C-alpha cells in the first residue's frame, strides 16, 4: 500500500487469463487499440445480422459501467447498521460478504475502512484486478494505463480529477490489488444512519465509494 507519497502494499502474482473520467483513459498500447478494432467489427457483424441493435449495445455498456449497479451497497449498508458484522467484514472480507448471500469468486477480499483521518484508494498497477463478483465489470478508466500508473505516483491529483480534494491532514493510502487479493473500501457512515432504512442506505453507496475515488 502507499501512504501519501505513498505507502503501497504490493504482492503481485498475476496469472490472468465510454466513461465519465475520460482524462484518465489515455491508452497508447497498440494491443489495446487492435482489440478495440476487433470488438467493434464483431459488434457491427452482430448488428448487421439482426442479433443485436445499437441501442441494446449502448444500454449494456452503460449498465456494466454504472457506478450505482453493484452488490457492494448491500455489504456497506449491513456494516453501517450492524457493528458486529462490520468487525467480521474488516477481519475477513470474503467470509462476511458470503455471509449475506453474495457469491464471491475472488480468492480473498480485504476491506479497508475510511475514517476522518484516513482515506483509501484502490488500484491494480500491473493489470486490472477488480472484485468483479461484487462490483461487476470495472469502468474503463480503472483499467487504463493512466489510472494504474498515476494512482501510485500522484494519487491526490487523480482524486482531484474525480472532484475529490482531500484535506492535507487526511492520510491517503493506496492499495494495490492482485490476482489473489482484491480490496474494497468501507465508506464512512452518514449522520443519522441509525434512523435510515436499508434500501435508503444502499441507494447512497456507489461503486466509486468502494474503489475510493469518491468519499
């Protein structure tokens, strides 16, 4: 992990088989460009044969990249309202997530908590490790070279581009996911959480909160 300048946990043993933050998506990898050309060609063929329509494709892409469609909100809402569950979540993320009926495909889930003094940011510097079974597909900016490199080198600047300007006295920790270990951020609970219903709490939690680009 990186703390501010930045402390960085990093044990990569990778064996891996249009979003709102366009400034972060700067791809210069010829392989990525070639892959996009192939995807576009395949999409055109499927549309021309009547198997898909362009609006259907657009709708599915928006659904996959939506900050609000994910299972993580259920985890957060449960942790906000059940102190014992919160401790189990922070102690063993995978077990606690499975406890509320969410199937976890990742080997390990590590949950890190935001506080008044600490903010956590998630990245994967070598590829795009991401808790897909909980958050779905990663947004395009998360897998971009720009995000993966800059979250380690200049994390505060990256967060500022997302509209999040941390106070200088807030410690920023960058966590580097890998093939065996994926991170989730537990955001701070809102004021008056005790009086709120679970559905209302879940509606407040976006994907970006659980990655750490929103507070």
